C-alpha cells in the first residue's frame, strides 16, 4: 500500500509533536502523517523527570550565563551558533509549550518554580514535580489529537528512508544531492511494509540507550532514525559522546529500563556517598555532587571499581521529609515500592546509559546532509551539547529546532514533488520461531558488548574487541534480514548493531579524552 503526505513525521516525542503542531497550524491545507513505533505516549520525552532549561528569571539570570554553562559542560567543543540559538530562543519555546497546554509548577506569586541542576550556575529549570517529561508529552498529545490535518499511525515501524537508491541509482557518501522521498514503514497489524511518500520527512526517533545492557531509556530507544539515515548515506557525527546518567536506581530486577533518579535531586541538596556514609565527590571536583554528569558518572564508576561495589548512594535524609515528598512524589513512591523510604534511607544508585549527544548531523534549520530530510531531538547532532549535555538542555533543544525546521520546511514545501515511481518493498520470506531466538540472543549480545567495552571508561583494546564482536553480529543479522520477512524485532536489531558500530568506530577515531569520551590510552584532551 502507498500513502502520500506532505509531511512525514517519524517519532512522537517532544520534537516530533512540536514540529507537527507548527506545520499543521501554518498549513491547514496540507496533510501530516505522525508515525509512532508503538503508541503516541511511549517516548523518551515522557521519561524525563528533571525538567527543561530556559532563562526566565532575568533578575539573576541571563543568556550569557546559560551559554557559558553549556559550553563548559560540553568541554568547549560545542557549536557556538547552535548554543546561542537554543539559549536565546528557549523562552519563546517555553511560551509555545504553555500555549499548547503544558503545565509547569509555579510559586504562589505565579512565577515559574525554578530548580537548579548539575552544571547550571543559576536556578533555571522549569519542571512539573518530578515527571516533567510526562507532562510535556501529555500536553502535546492532547494538542495533536485536536488537529484535523494530522493523521496518527501507531504501531508503525520505519524500516528504511527512500532515496534515489530505490530508483536504481548508485548512492554513496560522496554522492551529491541525495534526496529523501519518504520511507518504507512496517504496519505491525498487517505485517506488511507500506510505502509512505512525502514532500518533507522528519526523523524525530529519539536516542539509542537500549544498545546498552543497563539504561534509563525505554526498550524502544534502539537508534532507529540514526541507523536509517546512516544506511541512506547521511552524515552522522559525535556518536562517541554517550552520556551515562550518574544516578539511576540500583535494582537488579529492573535494568532495562532502569528507574531514573533525577539530577534535580542533587540540585535539591542530595549528597553522593559510599554505602558506609562517606562522601567522595570532593576527590573529583570542587562542585561536589553538582558537577556535570560526565565527571559525576566517572567518579561513581571509579569508586565502584575501587571498592568492588554494585552501587553508591544518594542521601536526602537531611532534607525536610514533607518537602522531599512534595518535590519528588514519584521517586518517593517508586523507592517505597522496593522498601526504601528516601526521607530516612539512602537511595542506592549507579550510572546507566542515558543520552546521546551525537547523531544525524544537522544545520541550524534541522536539515540533514540529505535534501528534504530533517532530524530533530536526540537522534540529531546539532552541536549544542558538544562533548557532554548540560542537564535539561535536551527538551528545549527539541522545541527550538522543531521551530526552525518548521519554518525552513514550510518555506520550501511547495518546491518539492512526490516521486510516484518508487517500487514497493519486496517482502518475500518467512521467519520461523527458531530464528526468533537468534534475534533475541543477538540483541542481548549487543547490550553486553557495548556495556563491557564501550562504556564510561574505554581503551583501544576494548573498542577493537567491541568492533570485532559487532562485525560478526552484523554479518549474521544482514544475512538473516535478506532471507526472511522483516519484523520490528529484526529491524531493531539491525539498527542496534549499526548504532553500536558507529559509537565504537567514532570512539576509536577520537585520539583524546574529551567530554563523555574517556579512554585510558589518551587520557588528556588535545590542545
């Protein structure tokens, strides 16, 4: 089956929903397809607890402070233009979210109740209790459902980007003027891969935390958009910068996804300790528990290795119990469910794969190196984060770039036509139950390989070992993909292997320790 839409938006987090709302309002005469891998409410956005950063308290804060904090956290390899764009447009992005129905906590006088998080010099984090992402997702979903020219496709999995390659032309990374004409998308209800033709295609597919064995991300975060864009010969950059959140709840029964203990809890006054009660961050950074995430994650990793520990602890027992329960109701309830009262007990925490700073390289308009293909949110590499993301900068990045991409694509929409000579997907083949075990086992191997060899601390030896393991898995999986019917599980596995390879290869290519990439073979940054 072939569908035609003016805008094809793949992904339903804050980036995809924000973009869809803006183009739908600007062009009510045009049709927008919003494609969701599972349901519209399952996205990394909904898992974001801490908040969204923006300069709103001008009495003490300003753009230059936010820019400086972002550059310091990113180890000064950020794109300065991208940093300034996001910081200066952030307040307007917040205004749009509020207009769409998102509710942020406020003080009794009606101003935003601002938090502070690691790496921020001022209180500038807007939040909704400790489930900010969920509230943003809720508000945007409600707004999208009220728009008649947005068609929702749930349980549809994007398999490949359509380019000149599918018209029989040879396409390489050196081919100029590669164009995107839409995507092949698996309809899980029918088991068939349909052709979605579009004038403009948006990848807003989120991150890739699920390529690691322990992650704060939902299981759907398998790097699909990045892998598809890479196979279509788009430029992919900075994949070595994988952010490990320092504090997820240590619970061996729940590793994928692991439960996030928001950075706002350290901004609130939480102190990192060893299980014995001893503080340790003073050995690593003068900012103590409020140091940027890469420093805190490496410090925890070092202490765990030194002491043979499964976890360290986060302590908020010195804070007012009622205030703690009010600020962090969901964390309080989650910990209580496993026998921990955070007002009296230490919270066991450990690092886990959390956020990808790299991805599909885009310009200030969200344009990828493939014409008519945009990338927004975590699957993109805007340059904002540099070598390490400053806490709570991700949600506002998605909102700002959704705006610039909407403006750019609307300006050029009428220049594009549909390509109706795209061939249908060849879906010959069968998949037996015996072959399914190959997929689940290979996915498990990818996670184990990435966590063991491409984690917080790396070496050339470990990275080469990961490369060899991933190469073998790649050959096996591509052979399987060629002879069986495509399924979501098999396509996800292909994407996980592709993304794991990109992280590993680009980590090997960076001969220095910088930001989130730390290697014992090159422990210092090249000046």
